[in-house]
């Protein structure tokens, strides 16, 4: 099952009735792309959401409340919005591909605790400082994984702390990993 609400230039908000889970038991794709969502999108009623969640290109979206769920969400996009402050990802079971770049007011990320494998974890061109990645113990143990925080405003100490975290959380047997912490701050 999937819900698609995309390319609706006049769509500024979505409200979910608590009974949504009666029809969303097997919801594997949820898209609200290229709209004009404004403020915070509350997805907390969708506690069985799995698979794909795309909420990108909503330039007035300043926040998202994710559900509390143990079901794997393995394709999450929230790029090209205006997420402000800290993005709380700790309530969902993330893995696969995570893309959240071009959120210029995003200053922090709270990650979940899991050992899932990832293909990519990208938050380029935001306003992030140090991001604690130590709770994602499987993040850097996948061949070919890309982790990127390019274009953020990290200090040298923040970049160094993240490098130590990645080194401590990775296995020497894995090859082909990519890590980009370049940017415009002192740590670039």
C-alpha cells in the first residue's frame, strides 16, 4: 500500500485521523513531494510505516514528527525543505538510504540506536555541527556506503570527533566506504 500526495503546489498541510493505522498496516510507501507543506508535519499516527518515506522539496516545512516504530524505514528523504533546529530520528528504525541535504536551518540530528546497514546517510548543505553517529553501529560496515556532511559549518574539533566516532564504529574488513566532512567551517 502507498499514499502519494505529490506535486500539489497548494497543499500546505496534512492531518491524520488516529484510525489511519487501520488502513496503514502494510503501508510501504508514503510520499509528500514537491508541495508547499508549511510548519511541522505530524506523522506520529503512522506507527506501522515501513519502507519508503519521501517528504522532500517542501520549502516551508520546518519540522517533522516521526512515529515511534520498530518497523524498518529504509528509504527516507527530507531534502530541500527548511527543517529547523534538531531533527529527531530516534523514534524510527532507520537503515538503507537517508537523504536530508539542503536544510539550511538544520542544526542537529538525534539518531536512533540500531545496527542496521546503510547505503547512504547524507546531510549536505545544512548548518550542522557535531552529529553523534555512534548509535548507528552498522552504519559504516557496509561495502560502498556513502556518509556525507559536505557544506556544513563544523569546527576542526567537531570534524575530528566525528572521524574518531566513525573509526571506532567501523570494521577493517569492509572496503569501498566514502566519508565526506568537507565544508565551509574551520574544520573544512
